[in-house]
C-alpha cells in the first residue's frame, strides 16, 4: 500500500506452436507490473503483427481481437507510464520497419540519459512519434543495423549509447532476444516451456505455462531465445550489480523468484527482522493487504503474537498506486479498505506495511482502526525511510513528495496518528534480501545511485564537490 506507481513488465516466447494465447495469459500473470496499457507483437512467418490497447489485459487484448493472429515467436508488454505519458500511442510493443526487416521491442525500466540522447538524435534530423524512451532505443538500434548487419554487434552498440534501467524483449523478424542493463536493475528470467523457451520479467509467468526456470539473464547479457535452446552473449566488461530492492519489498508477485531469491521468503524475513529491531507489546499483528501480508506473517512468527486479518479489501476497487493524483488515492482508500470490527475492537494493534511515501494513506487507515475500536495502533514498515528520487522506473522523482525528508520518525508517527512507528534498517533489509549491499540499488533510501546522474551522488563515490564526483 506504498502509494508508489510501478513501471512495466515484458514477456517473450519462441515455441513450436502458436504463442498468442500464452502471451495473453502470461501478461495477465504480470499485470501487477502495469495497468495503463498492454500489447503483443507476433511474427507469423512473414511479418510482425501488433495488437495493443489501453487498460488491463482483458480490456486491451480481448481474446476476440487476438483470434486473427498466429505465430510461433512473439513478445508482450504491460505498462505503467513513467517516461512518456499515458495513451495508446506510447503503449508497447513498439514496432519499426527497417532495412533489416521488422522490429518490435518491449521495455521495462527508464533511461536516465533519455533527454540528452534524444536531443542529439533530433539535431541530426531524427523524427519521433512518441515521448517514450523505448522509441529512442529502437531508433538507435535501427541506426546500427543500417551500419552493421550483425544484430549482436548492433545491440551492443545501442547499449553503449544508453544508460539507466532496461530489461528488453526484442524481436527482429522471427528472432527473439532478451537484453538486461549492465547493472541488472530490472529483472529478466529465462524459462523452458513445452515446445520452446521464454523470457519474462517474473518467474510466475513461467510457472503459469507449466514451465521450468532456467536462470536469470545476467546483467549486461544478451540472450537469443530459440525453440530448442538459447544462446548467450555475455558482456566483455562487467559492472557491479544493482538489483532494485523494491522488487522484493513491494513490486514483484510474492510467488516470483528473482535473482535467486523468492520474493515471499524475503518479505517474511523482513517481518522477522522488523520484530527484532522494533518489538511491540500488542495483542495482534495484522497486515495492510496485500503488500504487507508476508511481512506481518514474519513479524508474527518471530514474536509469537497472533496474526489476524483486520482489514477487508475490496478487490474490485481500482489499485490506489495507479491513480493520477493524491486526492483520488485518498478517496479510493475508504472504497478499498474496511476494518473488521470484531478483530480490532478493544485490541492493541500492530499493522505492517511495505513502505511510506507521503504518509496520507496510512494516516487514513490508522484513523479507521481507531474508529473501529482499536485501543492502540502501532506501525511497522518493511522498507527504510524513502529520502531520494528513483530515476530507474518508479514514479517517485522529486524529494518534496517524501514525508521522511521533512520529518523525523517521531514526527511521522504523530502525523499518521500511530502510537509507535518503526522502519526496518538498511542493514536489516539487506540481510533479509540475502545479497551483498554492493549488489543492490538502495538509492531511494541512501541517496547513492548505481549510474551517474547529474547532481546526485554516485555509488562508491565519496562525495560531490561543486557538482562533480570525487
């Protein structure tokens, strides 16, 4: 219930049968990654056909609209608008007819150098039909394909011109490629399915097709996905990994395995560590559904305090994190959550959530619990205080929107109306994820970025002096 808006999800399948139904099914599985629009591109043996539309997968890609299209190779995309506005014109996959044939691309992430690189191409006469950074990628790739027919060399050259976060599903005629940025900020995984192979943003999509996880695409790696195998092209120079910690904290499905760690297990461990770092004398532990559920279970397991479901969630209400402004999100909370009075009345309650951005949603929920009869309401958060913008695909780009930049923990506790408030520490979060701190992107909680961004501190740099890194 963090209030954050997410980026996108990608799918790519190469199989010995028509992949269109599988693309639609797997996009529905990763619908959590984007709800603004959805689309698929499929190669029928002669050309690429693309179908896309606004809204959820069921609305954007109804089965009747897909019936005319068949193909054994295809890619799919679900989108939340970060770089580039809403609307079908920015929906993906994006396609282009080139001298090398037809291309289609689906992108998860944000390019940090988008404005600078696009300006360079505009000055050379390039024309753009959208304001999406994905179109920039496909234009750069087209340029290199015109200079060199070797697709791998062209992809490598394209990667050399862009920076930021990207996990790409790319189709050039009937060839399918998966590409991951050099830091591995965004997830991408390879799966083996009946009659073929696939790539996906989350392993749950592989499970949905009865497939088997092969492995994650390595940071900086290019993989070509074939029907009977896949080919790997590793980077010549490796960078430090910077896997986005928010994938495990909030964004990914709990049943997904990501860079070797199951999301549910990480969230449960977060709750256990929270209990050690910030214990509380309460009667019950309850989650903010659904994002805080595994965290709350971990807290309950560690302490022995009973776990209860104290909120009834309206699963037909629009997800608050995708609403366009804060007032709409606030109005939606009462439509989405309602306390279960028999659970909370007369009890000392501890609620667990994944994160706090602005604090307004939690303030409403704490108030609801008190109105329902809770005698105390304590809050525990499975992410350290958010203090810095994300430039890699999460919709939190200005520091003034973070309550933790304006107030101390005690002040935030008072603002949201809680009896106590505790955040997991950065070291505790790293322990829960089970990876080295040097291999995680923690920029939003420590202000240190894995790529160079003007005016920000770069990871492994000591300080900024006069706008320059030392």
